[in-house]
C-alpha cells in the first residue's frame, strides 16, 4: 500500500514545531516513524500534513536538573544506552534497554 498524499514539513527548532502544530489543520508529528509510517501506508491514518521533529535539537539530550535525570523526548534509544549519565543515575534504564528491540546499525 501507499500513503495518501500529504504535505511534509521538517521543523528545525521547538518554536517552529509548535507554530506548525498550531497553524496546520489535520497535522501529525513524525518522531521515529516505526509505527506511524506503516499506519499511513495502510491508510489507517491519512493526515494532510506531516511535521518531522527529527531535526529539533531542543527535544534531544540527557541532563541532570537537581535530583532529576531529564531525557528529551527525541533522544534516541542508542543515546540512552550509551550515556554515562543514564548509567550513573538510573542504571535500570540502561539495563532495560538490552531488552527493548534490536539495536539499529548506525
């Protein structure tokens, strides 16, 4: 199957992402796409607009804020698995990632 026609937008920062989401009717955001793209190809979802968040650096990263380990919404699984902060402050996450799907060859 093939996805229905849609307009593709690639957001470059958080402000642009929020503006596109607010302005565009019938928009869906693309983060990883492993679930979204098959759903679009089988026509379960037919958004008029697709907003790609993969280049939005503001949504990525792993930091410490006081006592909190802060993981950005667009942080990749392999980044979590390799991050020293995750191993140091929340080793259970690092251990659990061994059981969450295969690691992609990058």
